[in-house]
C-alpha cells in the first residue's frame, strides 16, 4: 500500500504541474495494469514506474516504448524482495540494470508516541510570504542543480493549493534549516520530502521534522503512517528510531533510455 500511496502522491504533483503550467506533452502518465508510469522530460526524478505486484512483467516492452526518447533513465520501483521474481527475471533478460534499494516504513498511529519536537529547532508551517523560501530550501536540501531552481519553483508553487498536502519548515536561530511535507489520503499519512540543508545535517533536524509530522498525523486523526527511504541510510535509521517499522525492501531497476 505504501508504494501505491507514493505513486498517488507523485501523480498528484505531476498533474498539478501539467494543468497549472500547461506543460502538455512534457508530462505523460499511463497505467500498465496495476502499475503507474510517470514521465516528465524536464525532471529526471519523475521518470519512474511504481509496480505494486509482478504483473508489470507482461508490459515491460510497452514500458520501454513509453520512455523511448526521454532524456532521463526510467526507474522501476516494484514489489518488495520475495514478491518481485517475475519482474526481476524479465528486467534482467531485457538488459535493465539494477538500481538502489528502498526501505518501506510503516506504523499505526495508535500507540505511537507523539514525540516532543527538539528544542534546538522551531518547527512550523511556512507563512504565505515564506513559500518561495520553503521551495528554495527544498531544492537546496535535495541538492537540485541551481540552474533548475527557477523552473522547479514555478511548478512547485502550485502545490500549496492542493488539499491533503501539509508543509513544515525547521528553523534554528531564525534561519531555515530543513523542510518536510505530509500527504494525507483518507486516514493515511504519507511522510514525504523530509530533508535538511547541508549545513544543519547531523544535528537532529531530520528527527525533529519527523517528530513534528508524527504529531501532525495524530492531530489529523490518521490511523497509519507510511514512508520510504534509501535502505540503510540515515533517513531510514531516524524513522526506525522514531517508531516506524521496516515493512520490506524493494530492489529498483533502471532502463537507460535516451
């Protein structure tokens, strides 16, 4: 379910950009059975297929055609290890290359402690006049190339009008230190886009933003929390420490289109 929720989150973002900025064929989306394929010829991250089960193995050729001519490789994020044999076999046979591993994290909110937010950081929602600052911090924290900032901000500013999205900023001594978002779908909370500016890393800023989102999920009467992270990295360790549990690991595949 976590994979499907993140597919819906990314689909929401792309449709928002497409409609608000009239991007037309620069953005394309398509369903392949139960899988969701996203393509954005301006941003490499979005060229991704979310496949919740092995049935995508029947459509790999069509997936390759969908991404043909894209300037970025396609990443396939499939079911967790142990349920992905069909996809693994066909991707290997067709020359896809193995990518990284993602950890899926989950917790019921019932019984999850509403952790105190660190006194070292002030966590709050950005004011309307701070929205561009939030987006600039987002891009810097995720180390986006500076020449892409203006276009990304032009697209992303429309997200503030979307119901179900919440935005948080961490401040230290009056200076922005990190950002985080939460996507609520029904009674499920999806933790997304948590990142710290380079100069504030290893100071528990990410943990403070996690604690704030846990509190927000509880206050929003969500029953469950979902997230994901690169397996074994600091973000996953912080989530485990906050009380989320690893639900599985996905090994991604990459198709080097061009």
